[in-house]
């Protein structure tokens, strides 16, 4: 079992994961994008390094992060939804080169179910992603970069929409009208299950795999977000009617059960 873990991305998911791993007697270190953030985390007991990854290359203490590291967890938000023109593939190519230049041999790459296209309908890990959006295509290219590298053994985990803590999408949809795709199934996962799955991958040394990680129940968006808004005391959103023959993406996992014997713990 790998005992020294590095995490790039000590944020909403990375920080509680670091706490959990530390409680399990792993040695944990991580990185954030600025010296200020690293200093703040250091003051809170984290072994944190500033590492900034851009299209131009990597600045900061990447060698210190990767030195004497058994397994490396990469959870870098691609920033592709904001249409900034960011080249996520180029950024991650720089990071892959740094990993290959280090002694790290095992990587967990956090990806997204966005690699699947809506037109693919119901999918599991057996279905090859066929992304049509620019963001989806970049995510898939990055997956392939790491999976095809001979120097490291990468496991890719495709998380669905992330919820937990203060993150509940119903808050942002409350009171909105004429929302599209009300009949589409939700593909969500709670942060607690994300952490549990990442820990299981490390415990079982399940590298060289691909995992879809989405809660197995898929209510429609309309049913789910209207109910959640009511639970939160918010004005429910209203959805437009959807053609009954429209195809929507539903992401499920076979590999979580096959390789990790994992059962979800936290309902969405």
C-alpha cells in the first residue's frame, strides 16, 4: 500500500481527502496555485506547496511535491466551462512531463463524466467516450495522455456532478423558469463517496483502471431539483416540456463493484 500521497488541488475535495488520508496514517502533501494559499494551509497544518500550472509551463515547488511520493492524485479544475480559451491539454502535458521526470509511478487522475456525449445515452466504462464539445474533447485527450504513458500507471476516475457541504445545485436553479432538459437523468455524486472511492483505490492498489463514479439512482432533473428546492425552503424551478424521444446521458459504473466492491454510502 502506498503511504506517501501527493495531491494537486487542495480545495473543496482535496482538503477533506487529505484529512481522511492523514487519519488513515498516510503521509500527505499537496499543492495549491498561489504562495498565499499555501501559507494559509501550512498555518492550518497542511504540508502544502505553491505550484502554478499554465500553458507556459510549471512554476513553483513541483519537485518538492513529487519527491519521495508513492502515489499522486491530480484534481485540477479544467476551467473549460468558462469559455476562457484555456488549453487544458497543454497544461496537463507539462504536468505529465514533470511526473515522468520524477520517481512517481502511480497516478489517480480526476476527470469528469463530461467525456461522454448526451447522444451516447446510457453508458458504463465499457463505452468509449465520444465527446462532441471542446471541453469534453480536451478532457478525453488528457485522459488518454496519462493512460497511454508507459512510465506511469494511471487510474482515471470520472466523477459526476459534485454535491456536498454547501454545494447543492438546487440553490442556483431556485425560482428559475423555462429550464431545459427536465427529463434528463441527474448524474451526481456526494463528496463523501468521492473521498471513499479515492481511498479504496489507494487501499486496493487499483491502478491502471477507469472508474465512472456516479450515484446509481438517476431521477429526472425536474423531479430532483424541484424536490431539493422544496427541502431547502426555496422557490422550485420550472422546466420546459421535453420531447419524449430525446436521448440523454446516464452514466453508471460496473468497475466500482468489480474492482473495488464499492457500495455508495451517501444518498444524493
